């Protein structure tokens, strides 16, 4: 006969698991909302019936759909009508400068292509999914690279403004004359940093098609007198030039994992004496639990043999090994969770 005994139960453990499951269930609702551009209509309050008619949705199904978005904090109620939370209008409507619709939609689609076939990945090593993803990542079509750069603009402008106080707090900030945004995509970080400095000029360094799109974006923002875009491959090119006081890299060194030593040597050579190299990248502790968002975000790619994740001390150690005089590191909250800011300084002489 089985005996019921009093067990040592953590009352929070199972509720925490269920909370994560329910949050996972919210994702398809959000994904459909940005796919259909529903938030474009909800800048002004709308009834369920009017919204359903405008979108071509079934009225009875629309209310529970909107209630999930309401529960996520994406919508608010005006009487019985639904309206965007102000931050949703800022980040998830087509007309906003900080719109991240394309970026989120692309990222969610890439993750879903792996996660929806998770059992197949585990059984067969993800060969099918890896082939599909590598074909998308190769993006030999320059138009795709241009669209990808453009899609990153809103998120980059948002992230750069969150990081700006940390960069302006650098003791060297006032002395900066020239910066490079390494693998800078649309040049969002470079534009924000340069716009907040009295005289610093910038160079956005990225591959040919991305640099071409960056030039258009820089011109659209009236900054082409202070910022240029340079085409190149920072991993494969022999050097990055010289004369920089500040080199910035954000979420690009993951593609150089395993090859940081030669890349950091080139960065060090490109800096003037006393120059600063800043890296802002996703990183996890070796226990893997403190920055769980980073673990989850990179796990699908790691399962396909594409290891692009860094431990929290990995970039800093590589900076010191490359000959930088000192490195300071701290964790900063980002859109996707905590990320690591590593600040390496080249010796003054």
C-alpha cells in the first residue's frame, strides 16, 4: 500500500512553470497582430465590431483575441472599445520612426521555423532546418540585405537611446573625434551617438549591400555630412583602417565566435592610442540561468550546430588577450533581456 507522506514542496515551482507556458501561448497572438498590422488601426479607440469589419475577421472570435492582447499590456480599454497602449503606437505601428514590426516578424518567423520542428531537430540533428536557415542567412540577393538593414532601424534607434547614457558617461566621451559602428547595419547606433556629440564623426562599417542601404538611411536623417558608410567584411578583411577614437559593436560579434583574436587585433590597430572599443552583446553566465532570455533565444540555433552564444566573461577575456590595456564590464537591460557591455581601452602609448 502506498503511503502519503508530507513532502518538501516549493509552492512557487509549478506556478512558475505554468506562467512560462502561458506566456509562450501568448506569442502566436502577438505574432498575428503584427503580421496583420492590427495596431495601425488601434491608434484610435475601436469597438470589436468595427475592428472585425475593418480587418475581415469573425466578430465573435475577435473579442477573445483582443482580450489576450489586452492581458499582455498591449491594448487598453476606453469604455468597451480597444486602443493601443502608447508604447505600442511607438514601436508597433507602421508609421512610427521606431517601428520594429519587420524586425519582430522576421525574428519570430526564424525561431518558429526551428521550434515548431523541435522533435525532428532532436531526432535528426536539424539538417533540414539548418539548410533552410543557412539559405536565408546567406542572402546572396542584395535586395534582401537592404530589407534586412531597413528592418533593424527602429529597434536600433530604440536600443541606442537606451545605451546613450552609458556611452556619454565614458570619461573619454568629450575627446572622441571619430567613431566606427562595426557591423552597424542601418547605422542607428552611430546616428544616435554622433547626433548627441558636438563634433564626433562616424563610419558605419558593414557588407556592401547593407552599407548602400545605410547611406540612404543616413541621408534620410540629414546626417550624411557627419556619417559615412564603408563596405567591407570585418572578419575577412585584412584591416579596418586607422584613426578611430571609439569603435562600437552591437550584436554582431556572434558571427565572429571562434575568430575573436584576429578581429580584436584589427580593432586594436584601428584605434588611436587611448581609444575605446565597446562591445554590447548577449551573454549568459556559466550556470545559464541568470540571463534565461538569452539561453532561450540562442538555443534553437545551437541545436542546429550554430553556436553563437557568449559566456559573460568571454569577450572581455578575448579583449585582454588581444592586448587591450584594461576592460570594464557591466550588465545592462536591453529589449531582449540583460546583455553585457564590455569596454576595452587601448594603452595611451
